[in-house]
């Protein structure tokens, strides 16, 4: 064992308590990173298994080749097929079986009248396929649906909804369909369902009636199997039989495509988001680790100097310190890796707790998932220790004979360089953020500026720390007398260290603040949009997130309109089309009626003149495409393409979206008809309560969608934001925890370093309680500096992000004072908490030993 | 007798402008091979600076320094490091030992740093001489001050360096422990033909040396061969008196 390695190893063992904080921060960061990656791997594999199971007995799938890529719809929207194709395929040579398959959305209502599922996973409905090999579901109880109104539901939905064979309930397609449960099915041999999704199987005729546009003679796909041909041979065999615009693909390809659709969109976004938070945690850990090593090396100056005097080369001293960091990195990363599996389970539970269920299945780990976190953790440890190690290697041998070096970060040449670099970064970053956000807006410029600003803040930290601590701590001497004064001076005596400690917390608080401000602004924008553009008294919606839910029955709006209490009721549907080459969603409504319950702003042209080939377009969207009244626009639906004329322009950014077409224009192209909103205006003299009660009674017959007042509607539009914010807070808690570990660690080291001084204070009469208070107040001061900096930086960046992402220029900005006050209080309280252990340790000092220590 | 180390016209200045301090002001001395040289002088006389410069811990502002035939000025950090590792032994006043290493590991530290295998017989003999055979696996914190300094002496001798430089080795010790450490250095000179240079302000310590050099205000002011504690004390008093008169005048 070489001398460097031995010295490093010994020093590690001797200082293991001091390095505990470092180890913990790496463990936490790596665990989070691993957890994210394991969760990503597992989900991807689970989805893969799900789709493979769903296509297990299927050798080929025939479907329409007409597909529209629409945002938020994995796989896009596809046109239906003629059912007659099935019979032709069934008789083709080599085909063992061919079954029509109808797939759509259907929200099952449970025994308690509440929707089953609908928070994320899809709520599916379709036909029961009789061929057992082509049907991934198996009957566990009861029988297949044979008569109209009979249905088989999957076991998971039955459990969640409290439904049994023989029960009768409602399926919202979104027209309420009365069904009787005649059977309960498992997915494959024994799963409760296809992941957490729900599935209701009807007879083919029922499924066609409720889930296809024409209501008869149409199917979504045809599933085939062969007993003697390979999948590829089967596809080749049937290809010549297919009409134009219809394609066939193997079961394996269909599985791969479904997996890719989900992985590429949902999972990609999901894991990227989590990785960002893992990155924030590791960034915070970097500051904490760097600080620990900087302090430990400073404290070890004499040891390193002695080594240098005795003939240790610079590289040997460097190697010793770096080796220590590497060892810690490897060890802590390995621990973090183990913890990561727990984190993966925890993350899954977190999402389940907020109602966003993910598929279940065994944990899957790829080699990269092991290697990357290990490597990252080790690199973070070694990288953070590099600068302190280099400083250690530069130790002059003569330093062994002097007292420990003083911190000169606020003076001298290096301080000048620091001030200059920090000033340049800040001076470049601040205007870039402001200009990027306010004019343009340019996300690139804003992000670049934000990064420069962050770097500038970190570099300027030590310069600002002394001043900030003096200002923030100004009331302390009056509040806490000598104890307070000492705490304030202790926090200011080593500005570099205070800054580095506070920076970790600052980054954490800044990100929390950023999301808080951004979230509040998004909420305010949504709120504002609703209150500005929703001119009705009541709204009927079927709220759902992700791929769940199925909207409101289009028959509800006319029924509501017929109520004596109601003056106007307009259903707003969603259509899909490719306009100008891009898949997009269209608002489908009676435009003239819609204008009565929503505020479309100034209207150019005429909404009444849309007809079956007219479009109403928001002014911003029209401007982006260079359209004016009378411009012709190519619109491609799932089935056919056509040319539409722009007949009206309105103020966009509201509930109506950017495009409006009439119901007549949409009807030939519709897929599964549903309204997202029924906007209601009441007759004069009818109170909101009366109206709500009347519509509520009526809505019961339509599957019980929610009836909301304007305020409730605005609130619920923004409820998704609150859900996302709670997830973000939970994820950021880790970064803040690491930052607090950093504060505790620095203080523990400082207490160790000041043993003599503390002993002296005790010797001249400071009580244990005073000593504890002194250390705690120092901790609070450091935390206050970090929190204040984080709040300022986060609020600025939150403003910038809100402005930069608001391309339409219609968004609102909100500074949620209450929430930010909570963030500030939590930061301070956490600082006090972080100071507890170091304070207790300091108070345990034996006065004599402290004074006599060498 | 050839010199184990020597300096010629050594000048060392700290600071600049008005705060400039001249710690060494043209000192030329030779440290005898296989001899025990003590460097004496009042605080601020430059005796420690002389040692640091002669040992390659610090660099001269003017003049030249040699270790054996090697001239120190002009050597880079790497060469100086190797020189300290292989050809010089150090005993400091305090903080001589790495607290995390055992006694034995501290003794072999310079050899380990160079990756050299220690000569077992020599090491055993050394450990025998310093009398710490039963403490080899203790940590420095478990030893008394005198024992710690004896370990430091053993470490300085372990690599059989050209010169052992000792900076106030007995400064923190009581007279009995100090005597033991000085006896060790003395016997290293007598039985191992080791060259030793020791900075001290204690006349009793200087009494163990073959030659005593007296420094005052950065200059060599006197030398004494075969000193005794009493004669050194007298000479010191005389020097102090002369200095006092010089200040008075």
C-alpha cells in the first residue's frame, strides 16, 4: 500500500464523523438519480410487457393508415375501418381467425356513483372479442356479453368501483350507456387489468353504436392470427386484400409501436422531469461536498505541510485528498444505488398518492442504471474535492510551523479576480434574463442569462456574505445580547465558507421559489382566462387528467338548453385535424351560441357564416400563419382532406382555443363524439343555486358530470397546477435536505475548529445554554442568507420563465406572497434545525479539554 | 573536515517597502560532516530562517546554499521535495507526527513517500535506541510529549539523511525529556556519524553540540567549539550585553 493511499485511508477513518454529511448528501443524490432511472427502466419494461400481453395471440393488426398526430394523444388519432373487411380477411388463405375490434374511451361509474379511475391511466371501452387467442382478457367470473346492455369489466375496475356480476351501472362514452355487468375479466391469466387502466367490453353492436362515428358497420382495427404462417408471412398474405388507406402490421410491430408511443411521449417527459430534480439535488450536493472538503483541508494544512516538509510531492498530497474523495464517492454512490431501489418504490407511491397510478410489475434494472449513478456520484465527489485538493497540494512546507491559514477570500488579488468575474457574469446575466423574458420572448436567451446569473451569484457569494450576514443579523445583538453578537460575528468571520454553505440552500430555495412563482402565475393565467372569457353562469365538465375520462355527452347541451331556468347552453367539443401540416385540436361548437356564453373579444367577419367549410381562428394564430379573412386553409381530418375558408377572427387565449368549426362541419369526420364543456347562461331572475340544482338533476341522467359555478370552474381548471406543485415540492425537499445537511456539517466542523475558543468562552462564564444558542443563531443566520438569496433569485427567474414561456403575451404574473412567506419561514426553521446537533456537540465540550487541546 | 551543508552570503528579506525585514544579512557558515552544530541567538536573530533556507524549506533572497555538493538555489519544487525526502531529516518543535498514523508508520513515512523499502535491521536498531519498541502501534496522541519527540528523531534518522535539521526540538519538553531527546541526537552523531544541525535558544541544549554558532540581527556574531552549557550561557549574556550597549549607544 503506497504512503498516499495509506494516509488517505487513515484520515478517512479518523474523520468519518466529519465526513458523514458528505457521504449522506451523495447517498441521497445518487439514490434519487438511481430511483429515477430504475423507475424509468421499470415503467418502460412494464409498458412493453403490457402491450406485448395485449397482442400476445395476435399475429397481425389491420388498421387505417390515416393518422393524425395530435398533441397529448399517444399514437395519434386514426380513422375507422369498414367492418365488411373482416369477412374478406377471414377467408384469406392462411388466416386462422380474424376478429373486428372496436376501441374507444368509456368512463365506468362505480357503485357509489363516482367515476372509476380517470386520473392518468386510460379508461377504455370496446367490444368483447370471442376468439380467446385474439382477446387478451379472460373471463374470471360470469359470461361474455351477448345481448344489448351487457358488459364485461376488468377485475381491477370491478374492485375499485365495488361492482359485481349482476350489478347495473353507467358507462359514459360520454353518452350515458346503461350496462349490466355479466362478467368480470382478468388481463392475461391473472392480472387485474392492463396496468391500472379500466376496460369495459360490450357486444360488437353496442360498441359500434357508442364508440364509432357512424354507429354501425365500422371497426377500429381487425386482429388476425394464423396457425401456420409466421407473422410476417401473414402480413404479406393479406396485404393485397387491403383497400387503399388501410395497412397491416405484425403483432410484434404493433407492440413495439405502442411502447414507443408511450415511451417517447409520456415516459420521456416523465423521466426527464425527474432527472432534472435529481440534477438539482446533485448540484446542491456538489456545494455541500466542496465546502466540507475545503474546510477539512484547511484544518489539515499543518498535516499537509508536514508531509511536504518530509518530502511528499505535490502530487502525493493531491492524490491523498482526491483519493479520499474518490473513496467516499464510490462508497456513498454504492449506498445510494441501494437506496435508489427504495426511492423508485417511493416515487411510485408518491404518484399513486396524488392519484396518478403507474403500471405495476417487477423492478427492471439496466446496466446503465447501475453505472451512471455510480459514476455520477463518484465524479461529483471527486470533482467537488478537486479545488480543495489542489489547494492542499500547494501547501508550503513552512505552513507546518505557522498557525492555520486565514481566509483571505474577501481581500487580495484573488478577491479582485473573484469580484471582477462575478460582476461580469452578473452584469451579462441580468440584462439577458430581463431582455430575453420581456422582449422577444426568447427562452434561449433567458436560460443562458439565468445560468450566467446563477454562476455570478455563486462567485460573488463570499463578497456578499459578510455584508448580508451583517445586515440580516443586525437585530441579533439587541435581541440576544452578547450571544447574538457573537453568533453574528462568527457567521461573518469566514465569508467564503458562509457563502459556500448558504449557496447550497440558496440553489434549493431558488428552485422552490421559481416553481412556486411560475405555478402561481400559470394558475393566475388560467384563472384569468376563465374569468375573462367564460361569460356563462355555470359550467358542466367531466374533469379528468392524463388519458382518462371521456368528456360530457353532446346530448347534454340541448337538454340543458331546454330547461326553463336556462337561457343558453352551448356544448364545446374537441375535434382533431392537421392544419397547415401540424396536428392540432379544434373547438367544435355552434359558434354564434358560443359567443353568447364565452367572451371571444372583438370579432372580425361573421361567426354565423362558418357553415360546413368555414373556420374561425384566433387573431394570434392567424397572424402566425399569415391568414386574413377569406384566406383558404388546407385541413386534413382522419378520413378526408378539405379546404376551409377563414370566415371569422376572434381574440384567442380563452376557453375556445385557437380554432373553431361548426358542428355540421365536424360531424362527417368525428371519431368518438364528446364535449369537453357545456357553458350555461341562466334566465334573468334565476339564481345560480337554482340553476345549479336543476342542471345537476338533469346531469344525473347523463352519467353525472360536474356542474360548477364560474368560480368553481376557474378553480378546477387550475387544480392540475396545484397537483404538479405538490409533486415538485416533494421532489425538491430532497435538495433542501441536502443543503441543510451541508449547514449542519459546516457548523460541526467550525465547532471542532473553534474548540479552544469555545472552551475559553465557557471558562470566562458563558453558560451551556448560551453556547448552544450562539451556534444555533449562527446556523439561522447562514440559512437566512441562503433563503433570502434563493427567494430573490427564484422570484426573478420565476418572473423570467413566466414571461419567456408566454409567447402569446396574454399570461399573468403572480407573486404568491403567502406561499413565499412559508418558504422563507421553512428556510429559517430548517436553519435552526440544522444547528441543533452542532450546538449540542459544542455544549458538550469539556471546558478544560477545550482550553488544553492542541 | 568537509561540510554537510553550507551557506554563503545568505540574505533573506521578507515583505517589501517600509515593512521590509531583513532576517538574514549576509551569513556564511559551514555545518560540519558528522558533527553536531547548534545555532543560537535571541528571538528574531534569524536562526530559524537560516535553518529553513539551508534545509530547502524556504528560498534565499540572496547568496547561495548547498547541501553537500548540491546547490539549492535554482532547484524546482520537485527537486527540493526529493531532496527533503531523501537527504534531509527534520525534527520540529511541535506537531511532528501525523495523528492518524501509528508510531511505526510515522517513523517510516519519508521512506514510504519515496516508495523505498525500509532497511529492517537499521529500523529495529533505531527503534531500540529511541526505546519505543512497545509503542510501535500506538497513535501519537497516546504518547507523552517526550515520547513524541523521540519518535520524530527516529523518523529523522530512518532514511540515514545527509543532515538532520532540528528546530527547537526540546522547546516544549521538560528538562528530563529534553535531555533524552538531545542524548539521542548526540549518540546519532557519535555512533552513526550523522550530521545534525539544531536551532535552539536553550544553553543547556547547545551544550550537547560540538560547535555553537551565535546569530544576532541576521548576522553570524560568534562561534564556539566544544561548548558547555555554562560557557554558552556566559557568551549569550555577553552578546545580550553588547546588544544592549549597541541599542543604548
